[in-house]
């Protein structure tokens, strides 16, 4: 079976999330090695979030294979989920780099990134859910 465009997008997004998550482990180590009592909230969120998204995106390759929806729907779903994961990683990284302690109480400038991700990710996942349920 050939790899579809949606599967390629999900695999590339998953591997890039995995790589970025691993790279974020280095500043965490440096921060803690310098004696910080705790890891800053948003670098930890970016680190864990990208690793979780890596697993989700790579797992969605199976959903794309099972789905009976047309390739157009699957491509849209894959791009929505991958772009949303990138937006979340960017939001958390920017929050960390700018010293945000609580993005909600401080009304961080990264709110638009979070809003776009909060819109795109459930739509993309929803498309995969429909496609997989139709196949079962």
C-alpha cells in the first residue's frame, strides 16, 4: 500500500515534534543544573506537549489508513492537526522565552496561537474520528 499525502504529513509532523521535544530537554537540563529549584512551566509544557503530539500524530497514521473518507478530507485533517501541534509548541516556547508565568491571568500575546490551535485540532481529530467510525 502506498503512503498517502495525509500519512506523509502526519509522519513528518510527528517526527518534527519528536525532534523538537527532545531538543527542549537540553535547556531544561541546563536550567536545573544551574540550580533552579524547578523547571519553568512553559518550557516543560513545550517539551512534554511536543512529545505527546509526536505520539498522537504518528498514531493518527493508522487512523488515516483505516478511514474511508476521501483523500481530500484526510489531507485537511492531517494538516489541521499538524499545524495545530506546531502552534501549541510555538505558543509554549514563546511564553517560556518571554517569561510568561500564567498565559491566562497575564493575557499573554500568544493567545491567538492558542486560539487557532484550539480551533484546528478538534476539527482535524473529528474528521479522523468520522472516517474511522465509518470504516468500522
